[in-house]
C-alpha cells in the first residue's frame, strides 16, 4: 500500500508541549515542586516512589534544559541541591490547576 502524499498537519504548539512534558515523571516533578514545596532531590525521589535515581536525574536535567526549573548547587558536603520553578515553570501552574480540577471531576479515583 502506498503512503498518501498528503501530509497531516500537526499542531506545532501541542507537539512541542508533548516533547517538553512528555517524560514519564515530569508532570509529577513539577507538581511536587509547585504545590508541595519539595525542592530537594531526595525528597522528590521519596515522594514519587518508583522512580530510579538515574531517571529522576535525567528528567530534572531535561526540565532544566527546557527552562521549566532551575538547579541551585550550594557546594556543600554532603551535597545540597535545590530545584525551583522558573518564571516559565510558574506560568504553567494555572494550566496544571485546570488539569487537576478536570481529573478530580472526571476520573474515578
């Protein structure tokens, strides 16, 4: 069967959002930083639960590279690193609140 020569037009905005926030744990990471005041690596790992250290590190680095969070290393022993939302990350909070409200109203949990 031949592929159609007509390309489906994708929404670039939604596609970009999917790329940025599509990681398995990114939404939860943002949730804990924004709404639970959890900013340290170990705290994030304990709250998320099933995430491996390497996965959490990867997701945090990607969120930092995409401008959603900042990483502050206090250069202490033992290591003390905190993550905070950037202005871009904070601008996502109203969207997150709507998503949570929709979930609370429509998902039977």
